[in-house]
């Protein structure tokens, strides 16, 4: 399983969510952080929305642009967790979406 976090530099909500995701130990997943300032399409889509979290069926980050576009088609948007959610609460939320 791979989680994709759309983020931008200086976003304290993004940094907080990333820190909590990195602390989860009872779930196995790969975390990919995508900086929205590196691509115009990401920036236009997520400028006022970050942090945005997706669950992806792909296990590795794509290396070619075409593969990235294909990979994005299999991403499932997850609801934004509360900034006050604990690491344990975040893990429970992720387990719920993995079960579906």
C-alpha cells in the first residue's frame, strides 16, 4: 500500500500530518510526499486544499510522466484527518479505509 500526501513547503498542517504518518508502526505502507509547488497542475488543484491524502494501489512511484498520469487514476482520496488526531487515531482511520 502506498499513501500519497500532497503538501507544500511551510504548511504546518502538512508537516504535522507527515510526522504522524511517519510514526505509525503497526501498518505497512510507503509514504510519498508530493510537493505541489513542483508541478503547475498539482498547485492549481491543491493550492488551497493541502494537506491532501490519497491511497494508491501502486507500490512504487512512477518515473515517467505517462506512468504518473496512469497511477493517479487509481488513487482514492481519503478524508482529511483532524490536526488534533493522535497517531493512533490516524492509524485507525487508515485501517478503516484499507479494509474497504
